[in-house]
């Protein structure tokens, strides 16, 4: 963490002054990264194959000797098992000098390497990393038959360093005493002052990062957005009073390319992607309010996450067009069709079910889980018939164990007050339903929806001690926290209802301390962090994905610096058809192999583990190396991410 440490006074002053540090001038603001990086990675591999391989073997001469001396793969397997046992057993000896924290990492790396060597995991994945390593160690590369990427060598270099006790996380860990903090050898006030200096360094480090991620509550940002608002109002012929009118915002949702392209500066490839999406009638939409959150000067780089949520990149559009006639099969990542016992109902857990009465949104998020169900933004046919809704509500009568109902869609808050409140009243008649949650992005993209009059109508169904009505929303970045969003949340909270945030963790918002800043800002306006979702592994949203290790690293290193009240959410991976896997608990997932392209393959266990026998799920992750190279293209210092390989 010393890498982050700067003078705390300077950092605090910078934060107080709301200093906003833009990215390097040549950094790509969120788009085009993976395609460009792919080409560079391929070229790098061709030029530096021997260098990568030699560095991997240098990490553990013992592993290389074992593999090179084995006459076949099975002999290599048994010999490596013995070598791993030997490395681990050495950590239990009384005279072991390795620091206890490094020993813990040795055990973790040994566990991962054993998983990779296991024949059962080779059978599950259809690939033997051991055979590949054995052929490489014996200079038989031509027999491998796989295309390599640097990530393969980087992963095994870290694993080999790990089992040797030389990860480098804590500096030189060969001598346990050498890396212990100075204050551990002190007592009393002297120790306290020394420890305070370290804590100041850590605190100053994250404050410096915070200055790179301004919120929409900062004066400079508010002023810039006022100019944006005027420009948008002029374009649509609206007045100042129209901006706060929910129906005016709805009427002017941008669903065609022209207004967006005339009001926002976009690179040519995104211009083309938007036009192609509209021509092919792909779901696309942006509210005037949300458009005002996008900077007229994209070089600022603050609004990357905002833009990437709604402006579809070319590969996404191409993928959706190719599978347009088959989208229910191609894009239903969560297998909702297999978990829907009745129309409009989804159920994966004993005590909760999803009810989807309204099948569209005011604007369409590119990474949406249900993009395969939505035809267009504000589709006039999106609302289910009253008969269908009542039939869905009746389903709950037959399933009294389900007491928590998530009303989502689409976005149910786009329903008219009458039908929406009728639905909530019907649910409220069921005594076993103790919680009604409304899944909506309107506090973020359309805060005008939350008028005092509407909030008062909704709050009637929130009866403390009997029934809770709560709002579940998706703030993705501090830049979305605006005076309008704050005021909407304030209205909801004043009426006694809670607001919770479910963050989708994407490439766009995954820089160091970016979501630590978001959690802090959310708490400041009365929103409680609830879940951080690893982006669902949907093939059409490839450039939004990031390694699972990055989310675990964020929670273990960055979020740990915050008070508990600022980091109350849970990091999860959504397992298709099964539900959430809690990434904080390593016993619920494991690495089973590493592919030649550098991708980890995970086996995820269902939430039913130790309760009910359900088949685990295999998932091929984004290669860490590829992700880091894409972050380098954004101007990030990769030294700050160096421990990522040790999060399994």
C-alpha cells in the first residue's frame, strides 16, 4: 500500500479543493481498449515468447527441474504433487523464517496448483495445463497445438513464485522479521505515533485517488452540467420548468441516433455503432437528464462510465444483430427461461421471487441482464395486461414461503401511478409478503420521477414492523450522484423507505479506489451499498468484463480502508440458473485450470452448498494480463495492481 502513500496534508487539501485530475492526454476514455490491446498482445507474444517462458521458469527452478526430468505427463504429475507437498510442509517446520502472511499465500498457491494438476479438473475443462507445461519444459513447443498469450506465463509465474514463498507482496519475505512494521517493535506512545504515520500514509493515498473521481455534487461539475442542460433544452425547444417535469423527460427520451450525435461528441466508430443499432431496431435510449451528465468535452475523461452504460460499442451491436432472431437463446445468460415457473415470475431462492410487470426502461444499459427481452426503450407494449399481472400475483398465494418480492423488469417505475400502485396494493394484501422491493434506475437516470406526491402515495404501503417497501437502484459511478439524484433519495428516505445500491462492476469503473469513492458518496446521500456484481459473462459485452480477481482485490485492499458503514455491500458472481455466489467466501469457488490464452477457469458452487446437491458451474474468466494491458491503455500505473494475481 505504500505505493499509494503521498503526503496526507497535500492530498487532503487537494480533496478539499475538489481538484479533479484528468487522465493522460493520450489515454483512451473507456472505448476501443480491448480490440487495440488484443492486437498488441498478439504481437507481444510472437516477439517475446522465449522471454515470457524463461521468466516463468525462473520463478521456480524446482518446478522446471521436476517437469524436465519426468519421462511422461503422469510421472510429472506425481512428482509435482510431491514437490508441492514438500513446499507446504516446510512452512510448518519450527525453524521456518517465512512471514506468516507469506505462508498463507504459499498455502493458497499450493491449493490452486493442486487443482490445476487434478485429472478430474482436466476432464471437466477438456484441457491439461500440466501437459502444456511439461512439453514447454522439455522444449517440445511444436507439439502443443495451442495459441499462447502472455497471460498464461504471467499466471504460472505468479503461482510458482507463490509456492516458493517469493510473491513479493510484502517485499523480501524470506526473513519474517525484516518486513514487520517498525511500530511492532515499539510500545506505548512511541508505537502509537509510528502507527499513526503509517495510517496517515494509507489515508492520504486513497484521498489522492478520490480526487480523480469527482461526484456530480461538486460545483465545477454542476456548472458544466447547467450548460449541458441549456443546450439540450434549446435543442428540444424546452424551458427551464420542463427539465423537472417527469413527463417532459419521458417524451423526449432519445431513441434515434440524430439527437445523440448532434448533442454529443463521439468517435467515428461509436457514431457508426449507434446508427447501426437504430437501423436494426436494437433497444437503445437515453433520457435528456442522463445525457446532460456526459461532458461536451470527452477528453476530460470523467464520464467514461456514464457513456459506456448507454452508448453501444461496435462489437456489441454486431453481436446483437447477428443473433437478432435467436436472442432468447443467445443472450439469456442467467437462464431465466429455466427459472420462470409462471409468466412474469422468476425464482431461484426459497424466500424471494422476481415479478416483472413492465418490460422496458427509459434508457437501455448495454450490459443489461435482460437485453434479450426488451424490444425498445419505452416500448408502448411493455406493460403486461392486468389479467396477466393478477395471475402472477396469485402465484404467491400458492407459495407462502416467498415473502420478499422484487418488482423489476425493465423498470416498473415507468408504469403510470395507478397500475403500479394497484400492483403494490395487491401484493400488500398477502400477509406473508413482508417486503416489496422496487428495482429501478429512475433515481439515477430519471430522478424527476420521485415527486413528493408520488413518494407519499408509495409510502402508504411501507408499514414498519409489518411490511417494508424499499428501492433497489444502480448507481455506477460518483459522477452520477447529482443534486437531483440526492433530492430524490432524500424524498424517499424522509418517507421512511430505504434505498439500496446494486453496483455492476465493469471495466469502466474498476480503477483503483473508484468504487471506494462511490460507496462513500452513496452513503453521503442516504443510499446503502448492497451488492457489487461481477459483470455477467455475456459474450456481447466482452469489453465490459473484468477478471473476478479484480473485484476480490478491490474488496480486500481498497474497501478495507473504509469504515464498515461505507463498505456494507457484498461482492458476488451470478451463476446462471442458480443465483449468487459470494466471492468473499473462497470455499464457494475455485480455480480448476488456466487456459493457454491466460484465462482462469473457475468452478462455482451454488448457494445450496451443504444444503442441497446441485451441479457446480464452470466459467472461463477474462485473462488478468489482458485486463491490465487495457488498463495501461487508460493511463493506469500497473504497479498499483500488482497483487491481483494472488486473488484466487
